[in-house]
């Protein structure tokens, strides 16, 4: 037996690149065991993964957890948002899943917005104006380009739904992840029949939406898993909603997540509806809302620039007036799905370190540009900006965020906040607590606070100016003459 003070739960994070599992003590929040296994993402015309890899990675991550995983009383899965998983009559994938950062559906996104009442209709109905990231646009792309795949589909799921269903045998999702599809109406908290009819998707193919605190099912018998048959399974949620739970966020607390994608978000009591499309009006994993802005290009884009320069990612240098917009994978915020990177202001005396710093500046500028729209009037402008994700512990990221935001920055010590949020969901099934309250009891947001520095208005204005002047160039496909 493990030296736990209370029952154990498992929280899972199935992200773009890997699946992680944590075994957590419900009483203390102590991580008793952990495991991680990678999966593959194609890098050709689009971004796809075979969902069966996620299951294999989950089994391997749980195997690494050892005996404590066998003792778990409940489990929950947090996962990458928006991905389109299509299953046949046997529950097997019809084709690889289209991931959130696959932007091939940009034409379908534009067409759907135009055909169904414009941006205002979508913002008021679903809370968000769909871009190429949203699941509804991916389904429209599939119907247009692979009608045989659509005909073979008997169930449509999101990535976290797929793993939850393999655990329980039941098709379920939650309001947080459902709100990122584009076919869940935030105003009514139901699937939107008009949108589904327009894209030719039968609502019977969609999972049941499970509420916070409700049991999604129990683990069915499987020799692949360490869990006992009948172990409770929570509804799970999308990665950002899970991280918000993992931090125990209260309304108005701002978060910036630096990972493969970059996000800014805060819990709100008001249902968001931004017709500009900058802010996605997501639901959170409880009973409130999670207005969020997301960029496609964050740590991977900056690391790619460092690699091209032959520099360590921390080898930034101050000074210089070079501007780099690192839109290497197209971009979501701003909505430029065809964009490529843009470099402006290069001089003979520009150093590699200054060029690398410009990549950091360009990535953070896009996130801060959206933060004011994410936060409502009740937010405290002096509250620390919680910095999380893979980049949060990097000195160059921390200093860039401090300099460009002018805010104090807090870096939580907890590392796997998505998995911790899922674990808090699982713990709530056992204790009856609000999962966010569980995370606050675990003190997951604890970490050093970096004092604010004077905001670098000159750099912010320069990047804004370059973005504005280059707007006609930015959303042209890279191979366009």
C-alpha cells in the first residue's frame, strides 16, 4: 500500500504530444506517482493523430505509476480541445483525428460564419465565432473532402471523450469541452439543432453532456488497465478548463498558459459573447464561464527560431528594434490561418540574441493583446498574472511577460495542472466537494510572485504597428506569388 493519508485518484492529461497520468492523495493533494508516454502528430498537410495511440499512451503512463494506480478510487481525463474523433460501428476510429491546430478547415469556417447569420449570430448562439480550430469546421471539411469517412461515422467525439468512453463504454462529454465544438449553444447549454442540421451532423452521434459532480460511468473490465472494475469515472473536460480547475481559479484571476499553444483566460460569472471572435466564450468545467483567447504559435515557434539561430532558448539579448511575428503554423489570434512568420527591421548590427528576443516579444504580444478582452470589469488590474505551461519556468518567458504586461507574475510550483484539475474532478466525486475548492485545499497555485516592472510601451507599439502595416501580407498562403 502507498503511504497516502486518504483515498487515491488518477488525473489524466492527454495533450497534443503526450499523455500524462498522476496518482494523487485526495486528503493532501500530494502526487504519489506519475507516468508519461508520447504519441505522434503528423506534420504534413494537416495535424492528425491516431486516437488509439492516446489509449496506448494512457496504458503506458498508468503502468509507470505502478501499484498506487491500482488503489485509485476514481479517475478523470482532461484533454486537448476541439479535435474531431470519428468512430465506426465497432467504436474504432474511421480515420486519424483532426487536431485543434489543423487549420485546413479555414475556408469552411469562413463559409459557416457567412451562411449562418454572421459573427454576431455565432457569438450570441454558441459564445464563440468559429475559426479553423473549432470542431464544427473540421466536420464541415471532412464532409466536403472525405464524404466516405462521414458515411462510415457512427459516433463523433472529442479527444477526452474518446478515452473516457474507452474507460466506461459510455459516450459522455462535459460542458467545458462541448463549448469548444461550435455546435453546443452556450445560451441554452444544449446541442444546437440548427447548426447541426446545417452541417449535416445527426445529434444522435454526439455524446451525452455530463454535469460537474455527476458520475460519467465506471471502469469496465479491461486487462489493459490497473483499475478495479467499477472504479468511478468523472466527466473530464478540455485542457484549459482542467487547468483552471487545477489552479482553483476564482472569478477574475488572469492566467497565461505557455505551451504548444498560448492561451489567456479567466473564470467569469458572465456568459461571454465576443462578435470580434478574439475571445472564445467557453464554459468552464463547473457552472461558470471561461472566456479565453488562444494563439497557435507559442513555445514551439520560439524554440524553432532558437534552433534556426543555433541558440539556447534562454540566449536572448536586449536592445535592437527588430520585430518578429512568429506565425509559423498560421494563427488563430489574430485570425490568420494562412499566415507565416514575418521578420521586419533586420539590421547589420542585429544580433542573434536580439532576434530570439523578438520572437518571444511577438508571441507574448498576441496573448496580451487579447487579455484585456478576456478580463471583465470586475477583474483586479493589479492581481498577479498566473503563468503556467511548459514555458512558465523559462527565465526568458517570465521576463518577457513581466516587461510587456507591467503586472506582477506568479509562477505556480505545481507542474501538471491539467492532470491535477482532472484529479480534483475525480476527488470531488468521492468527497462531494467543488473540484475548484479541492484544488484550493491542495494549494496548487502556490508559487513565487515576481514584482511588476515598467511596461515596455515602445515595443508593444512597434509590434502593433508592424502587424497593422503588414496585414495585407500576413494572411496569404506562404506559396502564393
